[in-house]
C-alpha cells in the first residue's frame, strides 16, 4: 500500500482550487493538473508499506491528533518547486495558523520516527499541489501569484492510500482522527 498522512480540504475550497487551475490554464500554463478530489496538504509521506502497518499508523495518528485543537488555515498565491525558472511542481501556499500546523506535523513526525517508520528528512513546506511539470516560459503569471482562494478549519487528520486506478491517481481515506 502507498500511504501518506495529510489534511483533506472542504469541497468549497477544492472548487476554488479547481477554478484557480482554470484561470492558470487561461493564462497559458500547461502541465499535468491535479484532480479536484486529490487536493490535500501532506503532513508525512510514508511510501509503500505493508497493510499490517495500518493499525499502528492509525493508533499513532489518534494519539497525536487528540492532543491538538483545531485551527484555521488559508490558501492562496502561487509558487513553484524548485523555482519558477526551473518548475517541476506548481503549488499554492498555505498560511494562517502555521505554528499550530507545524507543531502537529512535528509531533506526528517524531512519533512515527520513534516507531521506526522511514520518513523523509527534508524540511516541511506546507502547500497544495496544482500541477506537475508545468510549462511557464514567457507567461505573465503575476496576477496569480497574489490570488487568495479562501480559508478553512483543520478539524481532522487523515491516513490516505494512494492508488492508480484506470490510469488515474486516486486518494482514499483509510483512517481519520478528529483534533480535540
């Protein structure tokens, strides 16, 4: 199973993100666009794991989530990894209660590491992927870089499974835990 832990978004915000993608396409941006149902904030990518790990992951997720109150995040703007000159991923940023988000993510990372899960070591940069392999050469995207899309309350964390079904990447909720 290919697994990751993240934050799902409300449908209203997913529709705003889909509209933002349409706006970017109108500006001439090309790329492999993320499906509306797949918008999320990744807290921890776990990779390929045996299904037998799901109970331990769920237990860990519960232990961490129950210690944290819900908080607000906002979404907007436009960024690119590694840069706009050499874009690999086009994303919109996450703002708001970043202190609470980082504390939640750091504690989750620590607990998973204590249980000997192999975790990525790069710094956490909260974002929402809009497209991969974008083509931006010669385009004026300045108007999109300041676009604000909305805010939402983070009330739960989710263990997702990532599968390819009939050529499409599908993310399924395996386990959810509410924040306190």
